[in-house]
């Protein structure tokens, strides 16, 4: 998903998109030219400097006004009619309107008529832009596969905001300079008149290109154009879609949050800059860094975050922009403000790119135009509102300063407003994040960190069932097998379906893997049959993938209590730490292998490695891993303890020096508390539920309902063969596992 130049090249190889992109480039160039040429033209009609200033601002305001009136229905046009025809019609209208402005000027000497026509034309041009833009945005997804939307948007944004404005300024500058050379040619050769005719010509070319050369823009909507519903119905439908689609609503909340922050920032910008004591240039310096950040966010954002979920990226980017605003609000020095502005730009640029791409992906073709129009209009309204409210407030109060001990922070209304903007943006960013999150339960910072390193965390695949998953972990000889059996038997006797299992080797494939990883290599093999550390890690992960899919998940889905002797933590401790393969890497591989399935409770039996090895080997050599140096086992123990300390709610750490019964009692208490076991346990006349079944089972007549031993998989065989080596083949659960001794003993427990 991360875009590179290669992705952009691929997108440009798609002919219809290449043409649309050319059109878009020309249209943005034309737009920027039109904005500044009309404003410049309006200025040129007056001599008085104050009137010039007012004329310039009035033309800009006139461009924003129509969105209030036409905005709500602009999207309906984009969805209701053939988008190609809509775009071509708007371009033709722009051509005629822009060309009419200098024409009126040339044919009349009356400034009032020219000004009045300019105002009307401005309003109508903006109307055309309002209808054209959602049609264009909504058309892009019809020309590209979804995975290319992001690269296409990067290209479009870079063209609109990076290439088109400087080109437009360059043309205007050339015309201004050149006019001195051809000043004798008359009024028609005035720079702004030429600029306006040039812009008009460009829109004429665009209309022809869109209409005749990019038929693909019509997309499906072309055929669906003959709609029977009313315009009002389409309008209402757009609103209800907003209400029903949580993700789109999250997107819009986030985007509007970002725009309100931007409005406040623009409104207070100049006053705020004066509080920095860095002279007149401070405002422009901050603006430069803001745009620099914006450009970097758009250009490098996707590469930086790699495979991070775009839904998460959007909310996070808005929060980042809010953090930048907060930094600006408290910045004691210009340097901090510059960093703050860069962060705001970075966050805003990434949010903008992610937002557009997601809106294209998340909305259906039939409704997309209305959603884009809604955003465009609300953004304008919110920008205008927040600017108008913030600007006069910013100068309200004389600056004071707050002594923080280590720095003096100037306290002024502009900073307070920035802080309010920061809080608002962060809050809306978090709200958007929550309503769009596609990885609930996956820790945000860990996911971000892993994504930056190229390995995003996957959301856990949900378990459709009420089962409970207990894991025993610990070093060699800690007593895991002993305790697993005791717990499973105790649960079984209380009416639970207890599935006793282990790693490695709970399935047919697992048994073969167990043999591959744990058998000591024959003396004369020269180490050739010993797996390398990475192969060993992958073999354990493969065993786990099979185990989870074939044994654990099905059992949890049935509502059983799964008791496993070892799970992911063993890999993190033995391979990640012991073999120094990296704990995060190993955790990531296992999380992938298991679809993110985590135990509900992990019982860590902590034993001194020397004692544990002594117990486990029981005079023999032990398996391949038991034969590792003591140092290796010490690292393993250390890692188990670290894992438990990092997530204390999910771990029960028991010092394994107590008697098996003492330990079992503590384990039972913890499990009972979590399962609320008494509510499920009922005494029967004959004794504990399950006890009879097990008694029968001991006589070879097991109750199938609670029988965990008749799996098609290889069940946990806790019978040690004394050599420390795995059994040759999966065996049915031996009587020792659920033997009468254990069962009777557990049955008598309170
Ligand atoms: N609390 C305890 N005190 C003393 N000995 C124990 C205790 N628990 C288990 N043992 C004994 O220690 C040996 C190893 O026990 P167990 O197989 O349960 O440990 P484990 O952690 O599963 O070992 P491994 O890691 O090798 O699978 C067995 O002989 C067992 O009887
Ligand atoms: C699951 C798992 C296990 N190991 C090691 C730990 C032990 O030395 C053996 C398993 O033996 P046990 O007697 O059945 O406990 O395998 C490992 O290194 N990595 C793992 O993920």
C-alpha cells in the first residue's frame, strides 16, 4: 500500500486517468489563474489603495458565497447526471463567464457595469466549480483500481497545490512584466485582460477534452443517468447516508475538525506571530513551514506509515495536527512555533490525503458526488466561520506572560484560541478514530510503531463463542504439565468441557514438528538435521497455527475451557530472547500465525532454571532445548517475567517452589474468579457433575459430551517417556492424564 514513484508511474500508465489528470492539472492552473486574475483585474479598476484592497478581498469573498446556496445541491448534480457531461458543461460555462469579464470591460467604459458584471460572473464561476469538483472527485474511482486511489490522490494534490499555483503566479508575473513591452497595443493587451482570455481558452480546451476524449468518466452513472427519483429525494438520501454510515460520518467529523482548526489558525495567525517577538517575518515563516509540512505529509506520508490501516491513519493524523496546534499555543520561542507549524502541516496533509482516499473507497458510486460536495461545502463554511470568529477575538486582549519557571510563555487571546482549537481538533480526531477503527483491541502505539517498521499488527480474528483460554508458561520442569492436568480435571468435574492441549505437538502435523524441533540430532549428522534458529522459530509458529486452527478455536467456539501447556510466550522467550531473534519479531510472527488469539489467563510458573532443568531431565539428557546452556534458560526465565510484568492483568505469576497442590489451589482460585465458576457448578444427587462421566470413562465408558480425548487431533499426552523425547506418534490420552487418581483427588476439592 505504501506508495512509491513506481506506483505513481503505474497510475499514469492508465490512459483515462492520465487524461483526467492532465485535465485536472489544467483546471487547477486555470482556477488559480482565474482567482488571481479576476482579483487583480478588480484591483486594476480602481486607483485608490483602500478601494484596491477592498476590491481584491470582495472578489475572493464572492467566490466563497455561492457554496452556501448551491453547495447542498451540487453533489446531487454529480450523482444524478452523467459526470462527463456535467464536467464538460461546467467547463464551457467557465469558459464563457471568464471570457465575458474582459469582453464587458473592453466594450464599455462604465466601471460600475464592469464591476457589477465581474461580481455576477464570479458568483456563477464559483457555482460551476462547486458542481465540477464533486463530479471530478467522484469520477476518479471509476478509472482506477482501489489500491491505486492513494497514489492518484497524491498526484492530484501535488498538481493542485504544488505545481499549479507557482505556474499561475509565474504566468501572471510574466504578463505584468511583459505588459511594459506591449503597452502601446491598447486596452486589450493589458496583463489581466490577457490573463483572463488565456484562462478562458484553457477551459474551452478542457470542455472539449473531457467531452470527447475521456468517455470513461461517465462510468456506471452514465447508464444510470435516467433516474426517476426527484432531486429532493436525492438530497435527502445523501443526508441519511451520512447518518447511517459510521465510517463516512467519522471521516466527515475528522475532516471538519481539521478545517475548524485551520480556520482558527488562519484567523489568529498574524496576531499570534506578534507574540513570538520575531518581527514581521514570523507569520510568513510559520506559513512556509506549515505548507512544507503539508507537502511532506502528502508526498511522504504513505511511505512513512507503510501498511498502517488507512482508517487508523486518518484519525491519528488529525490528532497529530492537533498536537502541533497545542505546541504552537504554548511555544515559548519561535523555534517551537516553527516545529509546531511543521507538525500541523504534516498532520493536515496526511489527513487530507487519507480522507479523500477513504471517501473514494468507502462510498458507493451512486452517492459519492454528494459526499464530496458535502465536505467541500462544509469545509468552506467552517473555514469562514472559524476565521471570522477567531480573527476579531484574537486581538481582544493585551498579551501577558505565564512564568513556567524554566520559560516565560506569552499568554494572549490568540494563544488561548489556538489551545481551544488544539483541544477541539484532538477531540474530533479521537472521535473519528473510534468510529472508524478497523482494528479494535490492537494497541495504537504498538501498531504504529510496528507499521513504521514495516510490520503492522493484525486485528485479532474474533472467536464466535464463550470459551475460556488458559495457558501455562514457564521454564523447563516448572510444573506446567502437572498443573495443566490438574486444572483440566478439576474443570471437567465441574461440568465444563475442558480441552487439555499443549505446544508443540497437539495435532498430527504438530507431532511431526515437535519431532523436528526437539529431537537431538544424531551424533554423526554434523548438525545438518538441526534446524537453524529462524527455521526453529518458524516451525514452532507453524505448529501453533495448526494448533489454533484445529484445536483451540473450534473448542473456544464450542464454549469449552482450553488449557494449554505453552503458547506464544514460549516462542518469545526461547526463540526471541534465548536465540536472540528479537522478541517483537517473534511475537509478530506468532500473532500472524494465530490470527491474534490471546489467552484469557496465562499462569506463569516461575522456577529457578537450574532446579527446573534438574526436575525436567530427571537424570536423562533432556531434549534439544533442555540441553542448552544454563545462561540460555536464564534469559528465557527473565523474558517470561518481563512479559508478565508488562500485562499484569492477564498473568498469574506463581513461584513454582510450592507443592503441586498448593500451586493448583492458587490456579483454581484465579480461574474460578474469572469464570465465576460457582454460578455454573451444580451438585447432583450422585455427586459432582462430570464425576460420574469420568468414573465411567475410567471404566472405558466415557461421556462423549465432556470427552476431550476423542479428537481427530493428537491430544496432549502428558505421559513422559522418560527420555525427554517426544512420542513417536500421537497417542490417545493416557489414563495418567485424566486418571482416576487425579480425577478423584480434584473431585474432592471445594
Ligand atoms: N511443584 C512441584 N514440586 C516439585 N516437583 C514438581 C512440582 N511440579 C511438578 N514437579 C515434578 O517436576 C517434573 C516436571 O514436571 P512437569 O512435567 O509438570 O513440568 P513442565 O513444566 O511441564 O516441564 P517441561 O517444561 O519439561 O515440559 C515432574 O517429575 C513433576 O512430577
Ligand atoms: C512452544 C514452544 C516450546 N519451546 C520449547 C520449550 C521446551 O524446551 C520444548 C517443549 O517441551 P515440553 O516438554 O513440551 O515443554 O520446546 C520453544 O522453544 N518454543 C516454543 O514456542
